[in-house]
């Protein structure tokens, strides 16, 4: 999902039933507005959106809003916030920052990032003032500003144990894999694709094809899970993926779209609670 500051609850359920249809097992996700089948036998890999699917903003307002609040608290005037600022700031995050790097290397990078932020937002402050705000700026903009939904680590472990290749596809800044490392989920996935790093954003079909190529699997063998109807549902379907929409709050909004409240329900859909394994070799090319 696109980072918009909305905080999601983790409760709620959508009824899931299972039945046999034309000799193959399917899962039906039933809600007030949605009844649709997932062809479990065709699922050989799973991909996820990142924001509002795997992680959320801890404060609920988004990194941009929190940054502007911090600048105001320091009596620092700046240009208005725009989401593009994040993409400009993190353009070197995949190449110049390393989780677990030395303290000196990390500090040097964060000083550079904070100084770039002050320049990008035209923060009215004396020369060199940015260096005094490094720790707070990173607290607001870095991975510690995000939280992993409670069920996510367990779900990823179950998918991995069942043999599913797993990837993340996100409209996000460069260095998303570094965020995933510091949030503790990188080791559970095979590929992390950020739109800023390949120059293509969801719902463009090419970003979905790209991840399938990396996994070595046809798109129609992939199940994609995300929180945006346009970016995830329509984008995934455009290349033949099966899709599930995650909507943690409110009533399901789209007909003919399977919708779940929690990723825990994905383990039920794929029968992971019964030690199910993928039906054939995932790499079918």
C-alpha cells in the first residue's frame, strides 16, 4: 500500500469455507460483498505488498506528518511536505547504507541523509545545524518508525516451511530490502522489489512480471496479497495472478474480490495448518 498514515487494527474475520469443485480443492472467502474462489492447486508462490500489508506506521500518521511535526517542535520552518521527498532522500539507501555496518559508517550516512533532507525541504536553519538532528530524523524516517503486524513472522515461517517462494513487491523508495532486514523479515523472503529501484510502480504489469521472472515461475502460478484494489488487485490480475485483498478494517468494498482481515487467514486458505506442501515444483519454466 501507499504510505498514507492510516493505522490499521489487527482484529476481525471474514468467513472462510472450503469445498470440492470439479475435482480440485478451492477456498472460498465469504464476506458481505465478496464470494470468490482461489485455485489452491495452482498456487506455487506468494507475493506481498509491504506497507499496510506486512507493516504499519507505529504512530498512525505517516513519516511525512511526523517529520513536519518534529520540525515545528524545533521551531524550524520549511517548505511543505510532499511524498516525493522520501524518494529523493532514500535514493542512495540501497547502495550507501548497510544494516549492521560500523557505527562510523552509519553515522556518516545518516548525517548525509539529514543534511539532504534540510536542503530538500529548504529548512531555515544555520549552516551545519542538520547534524544536531540526525538521531531524531532517523527515528522518524527510518525502519523503527514502522511495526510488523503481529501475525506476519509466523505466517512467513509457515509459507517457507511449506516450500512456497515468497517475494515483496512495493511502491517504495530505494533500500526497501534494508528496511526489511532491520524489521526482521528479510530472511523469510526470496526477493524484495521496490518501485524506485527498477523505475516501475504498481499497478504496471511489468513490476509483477519482473518478480515472477526472478522467482522463475509463471505469473498464473502466483498468489499476490495486498491492500490496494488498484495497485495490488488490478495490477496482479493484469498478468494473470490470483489475488487476495487484505482489509483490516471496515466492510469488504469490492465484489468478486477475495478479502481477508489478517494474514493469518492466508494459512487457512492454503491449508498450511494441515502441513500442506506446494503440489509441484514451484519453478515451472
